[in-house]
C-alpha cells in the first residue's frame, strides 16, 4: 500500500473512530495545572538571552537553557542534533518520551527557538514555553504513543533544522510519525482582544496527506473548545517547520495566532508587546490536544476514590492458555483490552462488580501482549502478559 494511503487509513482508524473525542475530566485536571507564572517567567527568560541568530552566543545559551529545563523536568532521553549552515554550528534539541503501547510510533510536538533581528519573545518564545508546559505536565503520564518534543534551530533561515531532521533521522530511520503538531508565534498582540487561535491544516502539494491533516486539525480545534477559553479557527499551514514534514508526506497540524503581530523579525518582538494570558490559554489547548493525540491512558489521575490497582496480581504469567487477574478485596466494574505488540486490539470485554477475572488466550500466538484494565471512572492499569 502507498505510504499516503497507510497514513490516511491509520489516522481514520485511530483518531476518528477508536478514540472518540469528548471532554475528559482527567485530561482537564492536568490542563488546569498549567502554570501562568511559569509561562510568564519563561517568556521573560527567553527574552533575556537576546537575539538568537545563527553563530551567536545567545542561540547557544538558549539551547543550554532548554536542555536544562528538560533535565529539571526529569527527562533523560535528550539528544542534541548538530548541523551547520552559513559556516556556523547549531543544534536541534530532541526529547523523547516513550509510549506504553506503540513505542515506535511518534507524535512530534515542535517549536523553533532561533529568532531574527530581535529577541523573538513571540516568534518563537511563545511556542518554546508552551512546549515546556506540555512536557512538564506529560512527564509522568502514561501515553500510548511515544512523543518527541523537538526544539528546532534554523527555522528563520528556511526550516534548515527541521529539514535536517527529515533527511538525517526521519528518512534513514524510517521513523513512524503519527502526526506533527507545530507551535509557532502564538503570543497575540498586547491591547487587542486575543480570543481566537488558528488551527492550521495541510492544503498544499503533495495532496495525498491533506485529508488526514484535515481530520487531525478538526480534532485540534475541538480540543481548543474543550480545554481552553479560546475559539478555534481553521486555516492553512504555511511558513513554519511543519513544511519539510508535509513535503515528506507526514500528517501535520499546528497553532498560529489569529491577531497577527507586526513585531516578529524586528527589535520590538518583546514581552511587553504580546498577551501573556493568551499564551496561557493556548498552552491549555495544546496540553489537552497533546493528551488526546498521544492517547494518554486514563490512569493519569487517581480519581476513583474507592478502588486502587496497587495490589493487582496476574498469574500464571507466562501462561499457556489462561491468565487469572486478582483485582483486590474491593469489587469494581472493569473493562479490559488485550492488545498485541503492533497495537491490534484482539479482545475487549466488560465486567461488573468483580474482584477477579480470567482471560483465555489459548488461541493466540506465543509472544508478548498488553492487557489494559480500565474502571468506569477512568483509572487504568497496563499489564504485560506473555503467552508461551
């Protein structure tokens, strides 16, 4: 099957049908932990590093600051990807969070950190600090898909960093990208009513990935309404780091401010000319969308006060045919999903008021399986089952 057809089919199945998009109170509680003060301070810190053009110490100091942020959040898979242009060296910064069900399928959430002619507090300090908030709040959340948070350099000089990533990582590794979520220039305009965010979809050649982009962009717009006080407006993608991905046939979407500032690429692209509350609301929408796109499992919060999976026991494991699951002393309603290593759901079943269940996998091929148990109130447990 052609690559574009595979991508479209995968998107239709996994986004439009199997993971219905409704308000998720667990997601909302995470979204509401978005910290206005952190956004405020990080925007000021980004500005303090100066004009971040290629060959400057400002760009290098900003890179080190970004890396230190992720170290502080507890991430360990942090890679600097060096490349050169105009006779200078610079780096993309790639942080990977591994998914629990599809570890080799990636959601890419990106923002560039280089600037032109000014400190770039809007373009693109705003996108940079939003990535911080997403990464901070998703750090210990169980997501089915892996996530790569990427801070690109060289965007202002023609998407050089993102194109380098395509040529030197995506293509040679045949990286399986579910979608690319690009965040660029979302600071709004100080003194204006900034209550709308533009959700960008692919409307350019090649056209084979456009329909899939439209689907995920509609979902992005829905997340805006579900998890922020903003209104979503759908428009077309242009002039940012998702363009090399689009040209490679990937599914793209993104955020861009509705009130287009006149300050980017000038010395007046500073903190006092943007709307911090707007960045905060865009952050909330982006966090909700990231939870949705990465298929965050619903064990994200301990919202079921009457039940805990802490003492769960699965035996025998490995097994030849049947595995018993002891759920503890308290009976609960539970739904199970049994999935194989390529993500196919091979069994779904619901139980009411049980403290143990038995699952027959006699007819399954030997190998590794993932058993996901989910209560009605959203608490989940992921167990590895080995069939002999």
